[in-house]
């Protein structure tokens, strides 16, 4: 459920430069106030498009049955009109009719563990250190880089991003630092401490399952330099050499209801409560991991992706996490690095923009050697482990290890071409890759499936995402023709171009607030809020098929050579994320081992061959002279 920033994405300059060197109070608020409000699309338009997107994924019989329901739903004076009016009223009264509902339903009320099921990971290129010294030097520089980015957020000097010449909502940048999720028995919550009277000045560092509070600002408010941070990290390392500590952080990987119960039990103790609060309030977390288990070069990236998503299991690095924390940077002793983030406050692009800045920052040479003022010892966070807490940890370990064994993940670099070739053919790189995914899936399964691609709604105040539906009648015509010996190449290319254009048109419609998924969700939630019975259209088999996304996909472009990864959203599905670079494309593909019908490496293989086949088709077919 990440976010797409498409064709016209503002190129994040490798090192983001502040728009001013002095603080600009009120700039962010003024910018946000000027953004348009998210529209409520016309009811008839959404219902017509809903019937269109069902055509390639349900039978003719089911479609005809659904059409009758849709006609009844939108009849004059009917239930659809009533709910639509309710939504329009909500839009007039709120800053964004969708954002709070979406936060609650997509994230805070979602009860599966955030690990694998919700929190995305991101891997950055392997760093060239191989020992503790290198690990801590890099970690210190990374921390300094994040604080450099934070200064722009604090001073309100972060450059505004644009999409197709229109300014984007910057709210997510103000939500990712100093924030944390809290478990609740029915619904979680998120608190952003940056907005409090006394914003935090510390980060959390975890090593050997032991948590430390590290102040990263001097008494005069200036951030520590990387030299100073390095010295503090060495102190942390040297006071956490024992490897027999209870992995308290593993509790955060459990099912949300189980974690809420364990959480309430954990914080009964005053010491525990203070330690937990310190973690929750920190600006972000840095996880100093043990080396990733050694594997072949071909499997290395996939293994690192798994480490970012779940930490490798209770015997490896999962105890080195606090998964409720919005931002956790992971730096392993062998040079494997990346992050994992809690999804509720933000989509992928702001996280990647921050990561791009930090990766670039770590390459900068040290300009000044900082004066060596003695710094206080970082505070070790203590936990009193009762037998009951120990039991909760054991249960969380068992559940987590099952998840670790169940995740099937494949990260690979497609090297035959990148976005340059696709652009030279005057095609949208994102739409081209999505059509390759449709072709790969069709070749594996003989049919299309409901496909989700995230579309950014950040053109609107507090906008999050909507869905681009990549399975269409146009993509079906293309994939069917592709392997049909009775079809000429010229016709295949035309069908490919038509499918790419249709996807591009759906994307434009989605980012302008006129896609169907969030509108349908809104109508359904409006019915629940009005305490009326749920309309039949939402209880229908077609609706269940449409919402069962066997392909959950996202393009998350970046300047650095990284790739995001996330788990599937259904038990028999795939999670696919990609970052198209100029001459190659980074992919991550995930599935569950517990499903006999899915296989990440196999989809990755079919995806590569689909991309190659599509390039060959284009290259061996002359453009028709129109």
C-alpha cells in the first residue's frame, strides 16, 4: 500500500537543499492551506467505472448479476444517492473526507502484525565496511544526515514537491520523525511528539536486544557531529556486549490484540513504562545488527530484504527492533543496510526522499573535526522481566518465527534495460512495467487478477492514496494477443501501446481524485456510520473478487539505487515493488510459502521474460507511419 509518484515526479535532488538558511515559521501551514480539498467523485461515474474494472476479473454471469445490483444502488432517490449526499456533507465539514477513515481502516484497526503484513522495508546498496568500527562510523554519519533533514522539517524550509506542475501536500514529512504507534485492544493510535511543547532531542539505539537513549543535540540546540555520535555509539556498543538478554522488542511483532494485552502488562511496572515511553518518544531508532547470515551473491539482496522486513527471526535480529516506531534504520556489521517503517503516518516516497538525502549525506567528507567536549554516557533502558512478560516474549517468538518461515521474498535487478529505453519509445515506464506484470501473471495462471497499484493523492490537502487498477479489458486484450500465433506483431504492439495508454489514463484519473476504490470505501463506511444496513453491492461476490488483490504493487522511485519491499496483502497473493532506474529496474517480489499456488522466484522469472519479450516485440516491429 505504498505510493506512486509517476511520470512527472519531481526529481529529488540527491541532497535536498533547504529553501532558506533561516527558519521560516508559518511557511508549511500557509502552503498546506493553499492546497485543494479531495473531491467526492460523481456517483454514476464511479459505478460505471466499477463495472468496467470487473469485466476482466469476473465471469459474465457474475457481472450481469452485479450490474443489476449497481442499477438498483444508483436508482433515483435510492440508497446510493443518500450515501453520496452523506459523503458530500462530510467533505464540506472536514479537511479531507477520506484521510481519517483511511488511517483507521487501513492501518490502526488492522489487527494482523505490522511485521510483513503492513510495514515496508527498504534496502540500500551494501556499504563497504566489514567491522564494528566501519559500522559505527557509518551509523554516526547516517544519524547526522537524518538530523540534517530534520532541521529542514523543523525550520519549515523543506522544498515543496510538485507533480505535473502542481504542488503536493507535505504533511507526511512532518509525521515521520518523532512519532510512534501505540497498540490498542480494538484499535491502535499514533502519537507525533514533534508537535508537543517539548519535542524530543534523543534517538533510540538498539544493540544485542538492548535499548539506549542517545541525546543527539547539545545544550545550545545544535545537533551533535558524526564524530561525537561515533564516540557515543562506541560507548553503547561496549556496554551491551552480553548476548543473553531477553528480546523485549519482539513483543511489537505480534498480532496487534496480543501485543496490546502484553503492552498493558509490560507497562504496569514503572521502570518498564519509562523505558517504553523513551523509545516511543525518540526521533527515530537505529538498529545495530549482527551480520546477516551468509548466502550466495544471487540470494544476498533477498536475504537483506527479509532482514529489513522481519529481522530474520528470534535467533537473529528481530529482537533488535521496536516495530511500532515509525522509522528504524538498520545497519548490520557486514555492511547490509536499510530501514523498516511503520506505515500508518506515511507512504513510501517521503521515506525514500529522506533515505536518498541520508545516503548522499553519508558520502560527504568530514569538513570539521568537532571539539571533543566530554559527553554524558548514553542511558541504558532497563526492563524488569516478570514470568508473565517472559511468557509473552516466548509466544511472540513462536508466532514471529512462523512468519519468518512463511515469507518468500525475491529481490532482483533487471539489467536488460531501464526507464530510458521505455521513454525513448514514448511510453510511460510505470505503465510498461505494470503491463509486464499483467503478462507474467497471465502466463503463470491463464487469467488476470485484481491488481492494486498505489496512486498518490498528495495533490490534495492531507491526501494519502487511491488505487490504480492495472487489470483492464485493454491489458487483457494485450496479454491474450501476446502469445497468440495467429496475431501479427504489428497488432500486438498496437495492443501493448493501447494498454499502456489506458493505464496512464487511469493513473491520471486516480491522482486527480477520480478513481473508484476510496469512493466505494467511503460509501460503505458512510452506510456503517449512518447505522443503515450494508448495501448489497458491498456483499456481492464480484465486490469480494475486486477487493482480493492477488497482485499488490507499487512503484517507489528513488535517486539512490535502493528498492522497497513489502508482503502480500492476501494469503494467495504477491507483493511487488519496483524502482525504475535509467538502465536497470530494481524489483522485490514477495509471496507466502504457506500458499502452494504462489512462488516469488517463479513470478520474478516470468516478469523478467515478459519484459524481455515486450522489448523484443517493440524492437522487431517497425512503427506504423500514421
